[in-house]
């Protein structure tokens, strides 16, 4: 089971206690009523959804109930760091990033799984 560190409770808790709340560090337009429909769509609906390091908002729904931010690798699904809402993006070290990288291609952890037990030729 994936454990997530809540920066407010100062505990690592099971992922079932948390809910993802989308991309972090999105700045709300200053005057929402004056922006165009296109700009509103970009703000409200369009997200990067990139492969690699992502900055996300999370909520500890079955704990303190507070929102916080996290840096996670979207391919390996491993968290690098969690930090309190309102704090700036943390500076990450090379070692922190390398620790969450997914296995290289053609390694046992990254090979396809076949339900018939035989490796398919391709």
C-alpha cells in the first residue's frame, strides 16, 4: 500500500485516507468576471497532465481534513515530498529525483504481463 506523508499531522498514512485534488500552484485570475470564455476554460479545465514530476494538491480527508501539496512522479507513482499549502515549490535535489524514477525499459519491473503465461513475440 502507498503511504503518504501529511505535513500537518506529521505522519505517513495509507493512501486510502487521502484524495487527490488536481494540479497545484494554479493562480486564480484577479478579476474572474472580466476574463474571456477562452481564458476561463484554460484556467478552469485545462491542466498539464505531464509525464514525470508533477506538483499536486492533496487532501487528508480521513485525518486532519487539510489540503497540502505534493511532488510526485506520475510514471512511478512515487512521492518525493509533501509540503503545506501556501508554501512555494520546493527545490529538489538530483538524488531525490533519481530515487523516484521508474525502472528502465526492458527490466523485469517494466516488462508486460501476459495472462496466458507465455511471452508473446512482437
